[in-house]
C-alpha cells in the first residue's frame, strides 16, 4: 500500500466505525423495547396463565436498505439527515394470537411513561389495497449512554399469526418478481388475505367463547365451594408467616 492510499483506507475505516456507532444507538433503543415486551409477556403468563405474545423478532435495517430508502426518498446521504428522516431503522415485530391482543399490547406499551408515540398506522382497521394487515406504531424511547440521553425511534409491527403468515409469503413473492407481480397472483394474494381475515375473526370468537366458559366455571366453583378458596388463602398466609425451616 503506498502513502497515497493510506488516508483513504483510514477514512473508510473511520466511516465504517462511525456507521457502526450510529447503528448501535438503534440497537440500544430496541433492547429497551424488547425488555418492556418481555416483562409484559412474563407478567401476563404469571397472572393469566396465558400470553398474548406468540413470537417477537427484531431487525436493524441493513446499510444497503437504509441508503436505498434515502435515495428513493431524496434524503441527503449524511448520518444527520438519515437519523432525522428514516425512522424505521430499528424494527420489532410482535406476533399475537388474536386481533384483540394486538390492541391490548399496543395500549400496554404506549401508556408507559418513557415511551413517546410518533405515529400510528393501523393497517388492521384500514388494510392496504393488496390485503396487507398489521398495526404499525412508530415510537421513541430514551437511551442513556455514557455522556447523554438519546431519543431513539423504533418501529413496532404488531400482527396476528395469520397476518404474519400472509405478509411473509407476500414479501417472498414480491421479491421473487422484483415488484412486478402478475395480476393473477395479486388477485389470489388478496383472496388469501380475506381468508386469513376470516380465520382471525373466527379464532377471536372461539377465544371469547372459551374465556366466557372459563369465567362461568370459576364463578360456579367459587359459589359451590366458598370455603375452599378461604382455606387455601389461610394456609398460604400461615405458610408465609411461619416458613418451614430448611432441612
Ligand atoms: P423490511 O424488510 O420489513 O425492513 P416504506 O415502505 O418504508 O418506504 P413507510 O410508509 O415507512 O414506507 O412504510 P409502512 O407502510 O409503515 O411499512 C413499512 C414496513 O411495513 C415494511 O418495511 C414492511 O415490513 C411492512 N409492509 C408494509 N407494506 C407491506 C406489504 O404490502 N407487504 C408486506 N409483506 N409487508 C409490508 P420494509 O422496510 O419495506 O421492509
């Protein structure tokens, strides 16, 4: 390597390090959100023996797709401008069992004090024309680093298993045809989205029915054996007051 090439190489390394630091703040923001989501999941499982969250995934946009989006939108190719204008660099996708869970989860997350909602796109109530459904919430969370606090934007996509199944397949087809999907496939995909929607609604109804049944059974149990729960509570209180000595 001659002396003329050395500064370029150093410059490139500096740029690469700067970009890695830039991305790191988005990872930290996602970590904050993922912790919140995990806490809700565990708290739910403990309290209700059930969790509305089936699956959580996270991705940072690749450098290529950040620059491609910047180019497509006419955004200046500087980190300052990208930070200001591209707000879906950090993305978290939550898959829920039921449509009502998606909204319940959204409510529980956005009411947290340190979470600021920047934008909501409700593609569940207002699906895209191709049939795409999902609840998108763009929010920001504070990230405390060595010498400052950054408000980091994170895009949340909350959807049901059926919506997720459809979107994954549609995404694959879209990429396979590089955006130029044949009309027949577009129509079939829209049809499949309607089937997925009917399945979601049916599952929601069944879920409500089972929940009502469980509630009635519990109330009946309590009525037919009122002492049982009191006795159990007394036993529990006694055990808490006088824990058995360790062997
Ligand atoms: P990836 O792979 O998730 O990173 P944009 O498309 O980002 O320029 P906008 O308004 O920011 O414009 O997009 P929007 O409507 O909020 O949706 C962005 C993301 O939602 C996409 O991210 C997809 O993940 C998902 N999405 C939106 N529409 C569709 C759709 O019709 N089909 C599927 N399968 N997914 C969709 P990215 O960055 O495109 O991709």
